[in-house]
C-alpha cells in the first residue's frame, strides 16, 4: 500500500494542477486538461458556466477562436485539505492576444480562482473552478511590420 501524501506533497500537487491548467490553456492541449479535471468538473466565470469534463475541453476551442495566443501565470495559492478533498484560492494573471484587421490588442486579467479539488486514483483534479476577474486592462499593441516581398 502506498504511503499517504504529506501535506507539503499535497500542496505541491494542488499547485501543479493550476500550473497544468494554465499550460493546457496556452498550448491548447485538451489531453492535459483531461488529466486534471474530474468527469463532473464545473468551471464558471463572468457570464459563463460549463459543466462536465468534455464540455470544458470545448473551452479550449473557444480560446483558439478568440485569441491568437494566451499566456497564463500562476501566483500565490492558499489551500485547505480535508482527506481527498481540497479547496482554496489561486491567484493568476492571464494575457490574451488578439489580432483583427492588422490591429493587435492585449487583454490582461487579474484573476482569483475559487478552487475545489478531489483526489481520484491518487491524483488531484479540479472539481470546480470559479474565475473571478478582479480587474482587466486592454492595451493596443503596435502592428506587426509587413512581411518583405520577394521580386
């Protein structure tokens, strides 16, 4: 029988789920998200609520349609662990790059996730994430220079 994880190991594993979530969003990696979401996972935020792992994987398609690139960073995290369940708050920032008609803009969010996890088969997975945007900023970026033409 495997020994139970220590509190520090659990905290590191919970943080790792947040880091994998960010990497999965930025890489558009549904397989990565599938590993860290429970089958009945709910993710919600301003104006949306998505229920179930498969439906949440579809959110990656939406990111692809809306933004050229994204970059999510995980900051501090506070968690409370109770056996095979945990809850806490994860601070993040997320940058979303869009391009339309040659114009580029960067949408920046300051995020606090209200998280719930469940340990399944020895792995921590998100069972519920509530995305709270504390503030946002949109920055216009210089247009990319035109590609040189060959004669």
